[in-house]
C-alpha cells in the first residue's frame, strides 16, 4: 500500500497496486469529486498474459464486473450486466487456455455490446420501454462470432433509444455520461459503449453506426471507433435504424485493439442480405506496414466549416504530424450528400406499427423523429435509394488521386448535458451538427475510423477521422495506427483516464 498526494485539494489518499491485471488503480480528487485513473492493458498485452497463464480470465472478468458496479451508477453505461454468464464464460475460457486450446487474442477478454444487438436468453431493449422485456432466442451473428473467438460478454450498453440520435440523452434507462466529465454527453447513439471502454468497464465494445454512432461517441469520449465498409460485418440479429445505412463495428482503447475485434467479426454472412462476399484482409498484420507511401486527401470544404477553435487547432496540428508520416497530403474536393430522407423513411417503416399502437412506450422525442418519415412516398424512397447507390459508386473516383481522406470527426467537443436539456427544441439540431462530418461516410459506405488527436483546455477529447476506399479497412487501420503511435494522445487516454464520479466506499 502506497500513500500519494494528488488532486486539486492536495488530499492524501491511499493507492493499491493492481498492476498484474488492469494497471495501477488510484483514488484521487478531480473537480472536488473522487475518481479512478487506470493504466489500461491493451488486448494484445492481455492476450499474451492470459495465454502464458500469468493472469486468469476469471480474475480479469471479476475486475471488470467490480468496476461496473462501482462506476456505472454515475456513467449509466450499462442497461444489463451479465455477471453470472460472464463468469461462466470466463471459467470456460480459462479451462480451455489451461488445456492449450487458445482461440486467439480475444479468448477470455471481457467485452460489451450495444443493447440493440441480440443476445440469446438475455433481454435486448434498444433503450426503450417498448422492448424492456424483449428476450431474443438466438444471438446476433456478430455475437456468435465473438463467442467463437472466446470473448467474454459482460453486459449490454445503454444507448440513444432505438439508435435514433447522437446524444444518448433520450433513453428509457436515462442519460449516458461522459467519463471525462459526467456533466457532458458521451455522444450517441453508442454512448454507453464508448463510456464503458474509456472507463475500463470492458476491453472493447460493439456499437452500430448509421450516421456516426460509433465514431461520434469515440471522439467525444476519447477512444477509437471503427465503422467498417457497408456489408463488411453482418447486421443480422441487430435492431435496425436504417437498413441501407446501418454499420456495425468496434470501439476500443487502441487501433490495434479495434483491428483485433474487427478481425473476429468481419466476413460474409449468407443469411444477411446486406452482407457482402468480399475477402477479409489480415487487419492485424496491416498495422505493421509502413504508411510512408500513402497519399492523404483533406476535404476542407464542408468538413472544416464552422469548427470549434480548439478542434480547428488540434486538426492543424494533427495534419502537420500526418504530413511527416505519409508521401503526400493535399486538399481535395468532395460533393457531400446531406439528404436524410432515406433514413427517415426506413426508420418509420420499422416502427410504424408499434408507434401507431403504443406510442406511449417510446420517448416522446423518438416518436417525433420516427413520424418525420411517414410522409415519404414510394416514388421518393426509390429515388433516394437510387441516389445512394450512385453516391457509393461515384465516391470511388476520389481514390484515384489519394489513398485516404482525413477530417475532424466532430466539429466541436462534447456539449454539456444541462445546455442540451435546457432547450429540448435545440437537441436535434445540436445532434445533427455533431454528426455532420460522419454521416456522409455512411451514405458512401466507406470504412472510417475516429482516433484521439488532442484535448481541449478543459480536458475534453478531440477526434480525428480517417476514411478509405471500400473494403480497405487495412489502409485505414494502417494510417490510424501510424498516427496513434507517433503521438502521445493514446498514452493520455490510457494512463490518465479519469472518471469524475463519487467512488463508493
């Protein structure tokens, strides 16, 4: 036991070394509130220690469950904690590893799922009273693949109701809070997934992304969020927001962690009509390839408009760093799609029957958003669907001149919850502004990742978005990893991860 001095009040507290598992656990003071900082072990590091039997899958899972119990009351990142099944899965993983039956780098690793991803025998609520007792009878395909890889599922993450929003403030379960400042939003709709990863409640999580719902919370909470190419990861068994735009992908502490999860979940699913039969590259090996030959395009028009000054400054600094890592950085021009008719129509189509019969089981704001699609005609829908296909085909032309695109993920840092709730009419416009830079990549169906690229003076994370051609997640990951390794932001994210909450005694 060590005594240290830390925090704004210079209060003496005790710390206990738990470094053999998740790092050094420290109780400090921040803004007058106790918090924990955690030096987090990455998935490759943990995997090797598990394989060498230096640590136990059961102990690792117990640590995550203890942190969930301690921190979730303030973060509200989980809707359902699967403690009993998680420990049973951990015991199975531990026994398999002891027998030499190692399945790979996710074997015995605790993970979480956004709560619109089906889990057999465990409720999947989509953050709504409508589905508060909905219990699927089989796993989503992405869950099946994670279990096949040996991952331990610790629980289901809170989200914006039915994924229809970018704040995670509209949920039957209540608001999700940002681990860096619980007075700020975690983003959405995968807000609980990002908060869980950043606070060390799970080593990675699976989210969904229809307009930015993986990348936005990743940027606002300071972790890595990857949206693969449309059709790369099966969406079978996932409650939809918009069939034409929905993507699944990982949120994780590092680019390599995200690559490892993607490797496990990517691939063709013949039972999913949105899944594409395209070979999956070795995303992990791609990280070791040099970025020096890559050409980076910067679409300043639209994506750099009206940036928060601190975001703008962080982006210029990041671009300066990227210029030393690649062959060329040059400005490019993109025609950016902004119409939201297709998503509105498809959301209404899924919810029409229930919203007509039991609107009281939805949050009022969700009903308003769903009904925005009820006037879309069949002819207009067909036209918008055609425009989507044209956009997805034509965007490939930009990659004749560059290999990757780089933009800010968000135009601003995480807004204060109180500010958004003070004027309910301002919530949706604020969300649309947050999702401005991510939404086009869902229309184009391109792989895109958000990685940390700085912090505001008040300590809020800032994200950088990197996108590439269809099916070239390997290029996106290579560039993201090169940037991450060349900067100190990942170290701040991992070693001074702070949760501004009252710690239970």
